[in-house]
C-alpha cells in the first residue's frame, strides 16, 4: 500500500514538473516606431506577419546572434490577472535600447496583446526557443 502512495506522488510530481518547458522571464510591450532595429535597420521585410516580434535584453542578445531567433511565449502571471490562454510565436528583430532594459523581452504591441489583457503592465512569461 505504501509503495502505491509513493508511486502516485512521484507521478503527480513528474506531471507538475512537465508544465514548465522553457525559461522564465518578464515581458513588457513597446510602442512604435519599431525601426531602425539593430538586426536589419530600416528593412520592413524583417517583421513577421502579424507584427509578432520582440526586442531582447542583454541576456538573450548574444552579441547579435539572437537576430531572427524565434521564441514561443506564454503569459504566466502579473498584477490584476492579465494573462490570456495560449501562446504566441515571435521573432527577434532588435536589442533593447533602454538601459537597463525593463524586462527580459519587449514585445510589439500586437505580440503583447496576443497573451495579455493589460497592454501597459509587466508580466511574467515562460519562453522557449523554437
């Protein structure tokens, strides 16, 4: 009987541990103008369909190697329950120009609206490179 209880507890812990698949960080939205960017200057073709893109902080920038990387983001929490269900896939087009950067990821307004009800709040996100 005791072995069954341990097996059930281990199964539950494994299930809970699998809910987080990526890294944890913070996100804010940022307003236009979005050009010029550090990745591709004033080129309009750098922006993916739906304007789902991000500017990244120093930790993700990787001396510019982050340009073009794609991430899948999910809102985890924030003040006043801002999160929407689901995820958004974004493309890195810029390096955060504010020092210090206010969050791990600065999302375009459209990308931020895809995962949060509150456009001006900082949120906690899970992100994974895809």
